[in-house]
């Protein structure tokens, strides 16, 4: 607790003022609120002309096709792999297997590669030099209901070889089927691909809940 001070204006009160100033600094620091939602790990990205979802033809790759999923078909990958990403990066890569992804989509919504889900996204400002958060909404194509427990994980790449920053990303399900994904980071301007993986601990079998969907974004 900071004690009460009463300092006068006489020269002999200079010692009192020297003691008061540090106390006021401490009081201001203790009562100041963080300026951003991610002060602990960085600041939320802002810029005068934020990027946008790349404009193009609306996704129609599924048409009337719908793939129903089953939790019993999850079949996690190799027990020694922590996730589907680990399985792909070890055994599959050693065998020369490349995961099959559908075409990257334009705009901010479309169906996942295997026609299991409909995906909609929005984001904080798409800029370089700070944290970006995505809000991803996932529904079943079979019945339109929210998909819970999907734990979306992002991949970011530009030019097919340069990855974005995803090390600290952690999904939070803010309401059924709606997830906050991030923070992620774009370290250069250009035409990026953002891919979301769902149920990453499941194998990528036909009826497995595992899914993925990718979108183009332009970062200034």
C-alpha cells in the first residue's frame, strides 16, 4: 500500500517530493490496463491498410456432395506421434507420401477439401509485425449443426516454401463450433495461403472427422 503524502512548497520539502514521485509512478503502473489482448506474447497486428481475403470465384467444389463423418473412424495416427502433423512429418514423408489437399479457396467461406464441413472465417487486421487471430466457424454439411471439439490448427505459407509464424497458436472454442485461432504471424507482404486443420489427432480417412480447408489472403 502507498502511504499518504502531503508536501509543501518550501525548499525544505524537496525531500518529500523526491519520495512522492516514485510512489506515483508505481501507482500508475499498477493501475494501467494492457493495451492489447496479447501483451504477454506480442501485440495485436494493426496497420493503416489491412489485408483482406483474396477476391475470386466462390467455392463450389463440393456441389451436392456431402461426406458424413463418424467419431469411431477417427483412428488416431501412429501412437508415437502426437498429432496428424507429426505422422505426416515422419513416416509419411520418409515413404514419400504427400498429404492430399484440395484447391485453395477465395473469399472467407467454403467447404473443406473432403466436403465434410462448411468453414467461415474472419480475423483481426491482416498485417505484418504483430499477432493475428482468426475466428473460424465450423458446421456439418450433413445437417448444418455446429462442429464441436475440432481444435483447429493453422498452417501459413507464402510461395509454397516460406512458412508463417504459428508456434504460439492455440485454439479456443468460444461457443459451439466457433473457434478463436491464434496468435499467428505474417512476416512479409504478399499472397498467402492459410490452411485450417480440424481434428488433427485423427487420421485423414474418408469417414474420419479430420478435415482441412485453405484460403488465400493478401497481406500488405
